[in-house]
């Protein structure tokens, strides 16, 4: 069953994902977007300022351009829109709020529904020197389950652009949202994602963020409120930083629900540029547990390059159990030599070690994501610009 | 018919420094193809340094002399090139590599020789290594398990010349018999084989325990950075077990004075 949104402004008609031009399809596939739509329950593509495609293919799943959804459902604006991310949070959210015609996706998974395959959303920039603003809302009703893959990229050759993205996630009782976001930006792109997630009792939020090609500047501090009893959040952030880039990723989690739990894992490989790994866990309920772990591998600091790890804990309740760890190191030469002694070249050995570092203790990655990680390892190992 | 023997390894007047300190001094050693030699000697005499220098680990600087492998001077080659020439090592304390599974090392070998996939699977089964494959390389292994993992990788990579650093240290008796079996398999000494069909090896051992399981053709005693004496492994080991390495050191010092 397929639903194609018909309410469209300024764009004549939405196309099917298969009609995306091959060079763009190739870029999209590098950030986890399957243009053929195979193994996907829904597809949304935003090209620059207009949606190209919004297609939900499963019962219980609703996928619409956000403007259409706001028109269709009055309750969306009243109960959800700008509730998890305040419009006046900073200049970037204010800029999004000022858009007369918001772009972005609305995804709703109805009570008890589970999408058989991930839903994919691609935010794609084809022109240089533009500002793309996006506002997404994802609602999972009680017992619903969704894996949302968000792939963000610039068309090959586009160096410079700005991407402002507001994402609001509402996770109902015992619902589970896995959001895997893969970024592959041009070298001079600036990216300011602003995301807020509210999790009710028994709900689970898993956030995987992978930055494949470093933009000039990424600054992101997703916030999650674990409001219900037993709610949980797990963030994994995998960053490749290279010369000229500044990547600042964090994650605030407010553990307000009894026995709620949060885990933040940061992994960064630096071949130049500045990397900040942050995270603030706020324990505010009996029995809540939280752990933040930052690990960095500094291959080549380059000029003014560094990794700075700032894992943060704030306990407001005496029964909150909270811990953090952080480590930064280089590749151990004896590990490289060891693998070389088995016949690997130095580069093969370094790539394998970086891949192992990025993979360590991180569970639940699909083979596709593993391939992304392998790609980062490859890039870092070969010192590509 | 006379077997024409070539020397796999020929070391002449080798001097090696580690962190500016001379560890090996005018060392000579020849290992003909198909022979297994034991390298005995007290702790700190330079046995491991010799092995690391031959495989080409960084930090082991050759300041004099030559290492010929199959007649070729290998000083300018890096570890990878030496490994691909057919030099293999089993380390005494190999590094652990977080996140890198032993399976990935096997996958690398198979990627370069796809026809060997089945054989490698069978080797993993035969040596009960399957449970190690999904673990990080060397992580959380006992002394005996590390030796088995190292020997297993050599069985997979099949180097022409094998060096083993203390395969018998920190190993209980039961594991020792497994390691002995694996070593004989590796060196092709389990069955009646002619010398040319055997693999060439150098086994470093402080205690000599491995020699109760693996027959060596010749033994060398290393004293203070050079080979003090060479000869029949059983005779040398017998003397060492009776009199200790102290006697070897005294003997070497006498020799140097003369």
C-alpha cells in the first residue's frame, strides 16, 4: 500500500525515489539512503528547499511533508510542534521558526505498529552557498517501533552551504525509536542540528550519529527527556575530524523517570581539526543510571588540531548512579607492527585498528553501518583530505 | 642422493641497538632450510631482540653486520615485506587490539587466497580455535591461549621460516602438550618427512621445555648478545639443566679472555 502526498505547493509533483538522478542516488546511498527503496518502509527526500518524495509504504506508518501534516492535523501544532525544541532556543531555531513554509518530514507510527524495514529520510543540498532549514517531527505512539535513517549530504562538488535542522521526537509508552543519522557534507558546510526527544514510560531512544566526511563546522547538542519510569536512551557518536573542521557534539539527557537509564558513547578519530566530545547526564530520579564514555584517537593533530573530551554528570537525586570515562590516545605502533607481521601493509593495519577502535563496545550496528565505519577507518587510515 | 641445502637464514657480525644501547654484538647464526634450531640463553641475553630484529620491528636498529634471508639482505625491508617473504613470528607477549577480532586477521589471509577458505575453517576446527575467532586479538587470553592463538595464526599464514619466542613459558603441562603438537604440525615434523619438506624454524626457549615435544636439529646458547656455543640440543640442554646458565656465562667469559 502506498500513499503519496498530494498536497503540494510550488513543486508540481513528488517523484518516486527511483527517479532520482544516478549521480545524486550514488551520494545518497553513501549516507544510507536506498534509492531503489529496497528494505525500506518509507522514503522522504528533501532536495534543497522542496520535497522530492514522501512515500510511506506500511500500514500504521504515516509519512508526510511537515507542511502538509500541519495543515492536516491541528493537534500537531498545538501539542507537539516546538514542544521538544523551543523555537527561541538560539538563533538557528529562531531562523527555522521564521520560515513561512517549513520543510521537513512528519513521521507517525500508530499504536502497536512496527515498521518491518527502516524509514529513510534524506536531506540533500545540490547548490552551493544556500541555507537549508528543516523541521522534522516524529511521533511514536504507544508500543510502536521505528528505525529512522536520516542521511544528510551535499551533491558532489558542492563545497559550501548551511544546514539548520530541528528534529522533535516523541516516544510513547514502551515505544522504541532508533535514529541513525549519517552525515557526509562538503568541506565548507556548516551544520547546526537541534534535536529534542521526549520519552515516556518504558520507551527507548537509540541515537547513532556518524559523520563520514567532516564539514567545516558541526555543532550539535541533542537533548532528551526520559520522563517516564524505565525510559532509556543510548547515544553513539562516531566522528572523523580532519584539517579545517570543527566538530562539537554533545548530548544532554535528563533522567526524570524512576529507573530510567542513559548511555552516551563518543568515538572520534582526528586527522586534524578540532573535535569536542561533550555530554551532560542529569540524574533526577530514584534508581536512574547513567554512563558517558568518550574515547578519542588522535592520529595527526595538524595545526591547531585537538580532541577535547568533556563528559559531564549532574546528580540531583541521591539514588542516581552515574559514571563517566574518557580516554585519548594514538595508534599503538606495536599493534600496527603486529598486524604487519601477519602480512598486512601498514595502511591496512592502521585501517583495521581504527575500525576496531570505532567498533569497540558498540552493539547493534547493521552491516550497512559497519560498512560506513569501515569507510571512516579507510579515510582516516589513508589521511584523505 | 645428497640433499642440496640452502641457508634460509644467514646472520653475519650482527650488531643491534635498542634505545641507544647495544644489545646484540657481532652475532653469527646460520639456519639451513628444513632445520629447526633452538635458541637457549638466560633472560636478558638478547634472544627476543634477535627475533624482533629479524622480523624488522621498529626500535631495533641494525648498526653493523647483515641479515640474509634466502640469500637476500633484508635490512631495508619493512615488516610487511619481510612477512611476505616468508618470515613469521609468534611473540611471547603480543599486544591486544581492542575491537579487532582474530576472525578479521583470518579474513585478511583468505581475501588474498580465497581458495584457502575451507582449509582455514578446517584448521580452526582441528585446533579448537573457533571460540577465539570472535574475540578481540589476544584480549583476555591465558598464557597458554595466547601461545595457541599465535601458533594458529602461523599455521594459517604458513611462513617459510618460523620464529617462536618462548612458546613454553607460562604454560601448564596440559596446554604444553597441545602447543607441542601445534608446533610440530607447523614445522611439518609430525610425520615422517624428508628435511626439505620440513619448515625451517627458530625456537627461543629459556627452560628448554618445548624441546621435550619438538625435536630441534641444533641448539645455540646466547650469552650477552652473541652466540656462546652451539651443538646438539640434548647435550646442551642436559648441561644447562644440571649446571644452570651461570656455567655458560663463565664459559663464555673464559672464551672471550682467551
